[in-house]
C-alpha cells in the first residue's frame, strides 16, 4: 500500500512540475502587465487664487530671498542663536513632527512592500483517509509565495504613491514647524528684550520721580508749595511704582513662555544679548512674486503633497472595480515518508492563481470612489486656502514695513520734544512760572512717549521677523535635527 501511495505521489510531483511551470509563466506574464495600467487621474496643480503682485511692495529691495537665508545668518544676536539651537534639540512640537515623518515613512514602506511577493519557507505534513479506510501521509518542505496580488490595475501602486506623498507632506510639515518654532522663539525673545528696555526706562523714571517727590515735600514743608503739588508728585511716583511691578510680572510671563519654547530651563551661561535698538536693524528682504510662495513656503508645499496623495487614492478606488488577481506558489521537496525528503525525484512545484471579481458589495466600491473624490476636492480647497493665507501674511508684513519706519521716526522725534517739554516745565515750576500740574502732565507725556519708542522698535523688529517667516525663512539649516 505504501508503495502505491509513493507511486501516486511521484506522479503527482511530475504533474505539479508541469502545472508549476505554467503558473510561473503566468506569474511572469502578469508581472509584465502589472505596470501597463494606471487609473490615477492626471495631476495638474490648481491655479493660485491670488493677485499677480503685492500692492504694498512698490519697489523691492535688492537682496537674497528669505527662504535662502539660514536662520543662523539672519539673526545676529548670539544669545538668540544659542536659544534657537537648544530649542531645535529639545522642543517637543518639533520632536513630534520628526516622529510623524518616521510614521509616514513606515506606512510608505508597508505600502511599497505590498507591490512585491512575500517569499517564505515552511514545512507541512498531511494525512488523508480514503473511503476504503486507507490512510495516506505526505510531507513537504520548501519555499512559498503567499497571496501575491498581481497589480494589473494599479491599486497597490496607487496606495504606494499616496503613502509616498504623505511622507513628503510630513517632511514639509516638519519644516513648517521649525519655521514657526524659530519665529515664535525669536518673537518671545524680542518681547523679553523689550521688557528689559521698558524696565530700565521705568526704573529711571521712578528714580526721577522720587527726586521730584522729595523736592515737592521739601517745598511743602517750607511753605513754598501747596499740598496739592505734594499729592500730585506722590501720584506720579506711585504710578511709576505700579508700572514697574506690572512690567516685572510681564517679564516673568514672557520668560516662562521662552522656557516652554526652548524645551528646558534656560542655561545659566548664555552669551550677552543685543539691545532692542540693535535687534530692530535686520536686513531688508525682497518679497519676490506671489507665485514664488508656492515653491518657497513649506506649508504650501505640504498642502500640495496632501493633494497629490488624495489624487492617488482615487486611482486605488477606481482599481477596486476591476478583478483582483492573486498568486500562491510552492517549490520544494515532497515525499510520502519523512525520511524521503530532499532525495532525488522528490522536487515538487505547485502554483495557484485566483481571480476575484466583485458582483455585489452594496455600493461599497462606489462609496469609496466618491469618498476619494470628495477628499480630493477638500485637499484642493485646503491647498488654495494655504496659498491665500500665505499671500495675506506677506501682504500684511509688507504693509507694516512701509509704515513702521515712518511711524518710529516720528515717535522718536515726539519723544525728544516731550523730553524738552518736561525739562522746560521743571524749570518754569522751579521759578514759580508754572503750576505742578503742568510738570505732572509733561512727565506723564514724556514717559508715555519713551514707552512708545520702545514698543515701536519692538513692533518693527517683530514685523521684520514676521516677513522673514512668511517668506519661507527659518528652516533650511542643513540636516534635520532629530
């Protein structure tokens, strides 16, 4: 009986070789045909829904484009550059963006692996009982290809292309996060420097008002001045003290915000920083054409990659309507006895091809196609919105650049005039030609004018920083920081 089973297995093995050769031929043919069909719609970049030029930029300054200036070359403050270096290593938002890239890359690796057969090695033993009670045993060991989908209509390739676009989108999103981080940190640093400048101004004002109060009290004690003058001087003094306390609180809040952006406590040893007046002197940046935003802004490029991914998903949804072909094959040794494996004449090759065409799925494929098409429309709208937002941000920054220089110059002149007014008011009061109310108003105006100068210097520096950011500057600093 065992001999008859062995004879049958040998005949089966010969037949399996013939069928395996046919399956191998089918595998080669279908693999060649797999690249012939592509159901992904032809991609065309949507027209940018923005004007052809920026209204606020009548004449563009000469210089290097912001996206081509590394942040290390753009910022001149050594203390700020050190803080940015630390933040790029420690900030959690940037770390999450890097992990999102790795996640997208892993997904792409999975989708790409689906385009190749899965080759394995295994062994099996089977026992079959016939109707007459005879028991047949067979053993097999060898290589196997399990359920390889022949991508004749491009479904798997479409999903792979979509995953690849998602990787590119994740990279551009990471670049956007770095731009935002560098900009936010520099902006907070500017606020902190402005706080220091205002604190110094307020301390000087407080010292001056303390002297004025002492003088008013001395005059009151000697009967030269009225109690009204004394109380007005006291009011001016306490107002300065209240302003000092408020600024001290604001500085602590800004320092806490800076620590959060840096991602760790500020080091004790940091380079000296520049004063606010120096921070406001940044290089002029050409805005270029609005169409260049499509190429230079990472957030716009990320939105376009999302659109490309959505476009590829339509191809996968279309391919689901066509038959799905899968191949399974085995090549190895088969024998009726375990000891007979790997002996001469035991080679066996088998293959199976399966074609599955969906006849009824309650509209699932159609729903997936409509979903993919709607998602593409959403991606188009998001891409267009990203372009419009970028255009508006650049236009706003340019409008600020045109007016802030004039405003700061005028405010500086106003502060100088207020200083002269305060000096003359003091002189008139000391000579009895004016009341202390005149002195009070003059000193209040002087303090407000000096504050406005510092605030405008900060606003001008913030505007220059914003223009650098919205033009795509702040991320191209070499290899990605992990």
